[in-house]
């Protein structure tokens, strides 16, 4: 982070600005300062008649010296009650940051609330604020390091359980270390403004804070602020949204590094690329995904069938992107051949995934001997073990899974095939901020369907299985 010293010689309109590496906001390349906040500082100081002179200074030391008045100003800090006791804040912020709890993708951890951090070792940068909820939390073992790169290295070596940090900064260092695919973004902590902060111990800094506020406001009005932000739009202006999902091959599968792969992952990456947004995936049981959508704890679900009940809390895409057929699979070939109409299902035990919708008659039929499972893999295991007679699922998904598991010759498709078709949609929580972008998502999805992009994604994954 920066420090702007008020002890510079005012006669040559110079001001010392010190900062540590916090890319892409501000950092050093070959001895030269670069980044969003550097560009903003240069423009702000030019408008108030100063020319910054940049030097390197650790963040923790900067905080101590801003409190004592040894330096005049500190840049890109969050506003906290403790800092306001010794610092002035301009009325306008410089930039924004979003902080996350991040784990290894294959850690097995599931952090969906702050209480899940209790009894974990959490890596943090010394002196940083990550929002009032996290900062004031008790019962968390905080392991401090000087910068985000050190935190990532500790996480890779499994010396800590999770780290906390700004997604853009963590992404930057993870790419340098070549480990971006090994990280899992678990819980969004805060999205907060970063300010240029002025020491109360330095005379005249109240007026300096006001001057910076006016300069920033003028930049917003004349468009120069937006122009600078657009230079970094690929990194800084990309909003992040969460997707909750279970594993459902070939649409959503666990990759080699623990993250998601599959048809839905490729589809959402393409939508995100075209709309300038990114998505973070979270693995949860299907029923839990629906609950989180209802409560607004997640933004998106993929591969979701329409029901009136879900429509109360989920806004669906205007078009479906894939269509599947429900089917029944049994461990007994002769029994499978004997099931030729719906009524033949009575008397056998049928496994289904809790929370899933198949077709209306089946979903609402209380006379069938239905057994709920948490995921499709469990259904297959129960039928293979002859604990249940049959399972219901979507044809493409079940047959892909059976082939992948090498058991295609052990389960048999019933002769009876429902005429109903299951249409797969994208769903947005009605309590999500992403809801206002649904028209844009619809337009991109329709374009992908029209140009054959969705079909190409599906074919690519099916061909992978054939090989």
C-alpha cells in the first residue's frame, strides 16, 4: 500500500508516495510504479499541483507511521473505526476490492459462513482489514504473513487451512506461481472501497483530504476517472458471482485439481467471457443448492429443470440449453424388459436424487416405492448392490456416468420410456444482484444456441468419453 509524505519540499510541488506490492492495484515492475491506483494518484496530484515521488514501504510500517504522523497519507486502505481515530478519509474512494476466503480445491473444506472458520488456521496479511465481520471475529487462528504470495505458498504446502485476500491480488500471484487451478474461492467476505487516507497528526491534512475529494469528484464528472478505470476493465471491473452445484456428469464433474469441469463449466465460462463477469463454483448437495438459491446465498444454478415451486425464488433463462429424457435403469435385465408402461413401476424400489424433478406424474406419485439419495453416484451404487431395484435419471447423464464407471453392462434400461422431456435452464436467485443482468445472459445464451456454441460444447465432452 502507499504512503504519501507531507514532509516533502512544497516549493517543487513534490510529495513522497510509498507503497508495497498489491497488484494489480499498485506494484513495481523493473523499479517503476504501475497499476490502477498509481494512475489515479498521478492524476489527482497533478490536479492539486503536486508531483508524487514513489518509494517502497511495507504496509504495517506505513500504518504505524500514519498514526504517528511520520508520513502524511496512506493509499488504498479500507475505512475502519480504529483507523478513523488517527486518519482523515476523503469523501470519494479510489477503487474497490472484494475479499474472499480461499482454500485448496481438493481440501474437502466447505466454508459457507464465518462460523466455519472457527478452529481453522487462516492466513492473513499483517495489518490488513478484511471487513468488520471478519476483523472482529473470535475463535479464529490467524497466521500472519507479509504479503499474499507468502500466504499462497503456505497454503500450497498445507501449513494453513485457508487464506483471506482480494480475489484480483490472489489471482495475480497464483498465476505467477502457476497454481490458479488449485485454489477454490469459498466465501465472499466483503466488497469495500479503498481510500487515500491522511494522517490526523499532520497539520493541513484535513484540507488535503478535501482537495483530493474535489479532484476525484471532478475526474468523475469530466470522465477521466472512468477512462482510467477502463484501462483495467479486464481485471478490475469484472464482477464475481457464485454457482452452487453437485457433480452431474457430463455437465458438472470433478476435475483433476478438485475444481469443476464439464459442459456447464464451459458454458458459464463462455457466458462470463462475453459479459465481462466471472463465476466461482461451490460443490454442495443438490437440495442444499436449492435452499441457498432460495435464501440468496448463491447466485446461479445450472442444469436446472423448471418447476412452479422453484420459480418462486429462481428466475429462469428464457431458453433451455439442453433437453434430456427421463429413464429407468435396473440391475435385472428381465425385470427391465418387463417394464413396458408406467404402471409396471409399482412394486419395485426406485432411487431418485433428493430435490430433483423428473416428470410430473413420477414426481407427484406417492404410491411408488421411491428412495431418496443425495447424488446420482449413490443411486448407481445402491442399484448395483441390489439394495434397490431401479434408479431414475436423465438418459444422457446416467449413460455417461455408467460408461465412465465401466458398468454399462451391469445396469439395464427399462423398455418404458416416458414421453416427457427434461429441459435444462440456467437459474438466477431472485435475491441475487445478478438478476438485473438476466436479459444480458438470455441474449448471450440465445446467441450461443443459434451459432452452435452449446452443441459444440456438448459434443466435445461426449467425444472425450468415446476416446
